[in-house]
C-alpha cells in the first residue's frame, strides 16, 4: 500500500521489510525511490523481515525500476570528458550520481532477493541503501547548481549487470558486487578528488567535499560486504580467499588494476593476502 508523506513523495506501508525493498526497487522516479528508501530505514526498528522471499508480480517491468532518462548505453559507449571544463565536471558528477542511484538498487536487491539470512544482514543493507540515497541526493543537488540534472547525460549499467549475474548465488553477490565492483570506488575517489582540487573552481571544490562524505561511508559499505562474504564462507565451509578467485573466474568479474587505496581497503576489512593478490594483478 502506498500513501504520500509530508514531503509529497509516496511511502510504502503495511509490508515486511523484504516486501518493501522489492516495491521500492520497482519505483522509477529517482526522488520517490530515494525518499521511500529513507522512510523505510527510519522505520526499520518496527519492521519484521519476512521469512519467505517475495515474488515480483508477473506483469511487472524488469528490475530495477529506472527513469526514462538517462539514456543507458554500454560502458564502452559512454564518452569521457576532461574535468578541466565546466561541461566535463557536470558529466563526471552525473556519472557518480548514476553510480549512487544504482547502488540504492543494489542494496535493495540484496535485501529482497536472498532469504534465510540473519536479521542484521537485512538491516545492514537497508542502512547501505539509505546512505546511498543520501549520496545520490547530495550529488543531484550539486549537479543542479551546475545547471544540469540527473538524466541529462548518458550512463551505463555495469554495476547492475553483475547484480544480475549473481542473482542465484548470495556468496557470489557479496564477493563480486560490494567487495569488487563497489570497492573500486575506494580506489577511484581520491584520484577524482585530486583532479578536482587541481581545477580549483568553487563547484570543483564543493564536489571534493561531497566525495569526502561519500568515501567515508563507502568504506563502511564495503566492510559490510566483506563481513557477510566471510560469514557465508564460514557457514558453507569455503576458504574466502581461494573461493574469491574461483568466483572471479566463474562470473567473469573484472580483474582490478592498480592504483589501489590500500588504507581504505584495510579499513574496509581486506586482508594483507587479498591486497597482495590485487597488487600481483
């Protein structure tokens, strides 16, 4: 059931958490999705989890729900521009905003799709979804100060592609989405910030501050992925490091290349052996 809250956005009520997550995942309007995610997080303490995995209605559009814009292309078709220009910085901020919007969907999908996990698993990913919604809001607001909005430039769905590949394997999902695809943001963000500081314009420096907030919280998100990956490996009698290599090959995950933000990765729970594996590339 949906009703509108004081902000004018619909909230989803009368459902267990995993059912709510699926319904929010179906929402197409970015502001509605972010608002409904935050509203669900605010009510987390009062929600039951749902023992049975909810079913997506047979006539539902494909997941995730996304707006008509931006135009979605293959990642190789999305043009890059120099952040030295105003237009280039707008494209950059738009690309990061799209990643954060996708990250809301990834966290919601982790909640509704996989049953049989402890309550803390679902609450952890709900927290991630809420923080990603806040990140998206910060970036979209900044983009608007630059004379643009979310949807103005093409984007790609690389993160969601890996989500689809791992939809039947929660161990692979934890290994290859939060601690592989999303962890790449820990490496990329300081490099982006350095370029923006070199530009030095007010909008570039404002973006650096926003990225500071995002980087701090993304360390926690990757740590959650690391925690649940290792928890699952222990439950299933798997060696986390060797099984990770198997999953990378099985699901054709990208082999990451340096430079790596080793400090942030350690804070997020990567072991020295895992860092060495990455560095040996």
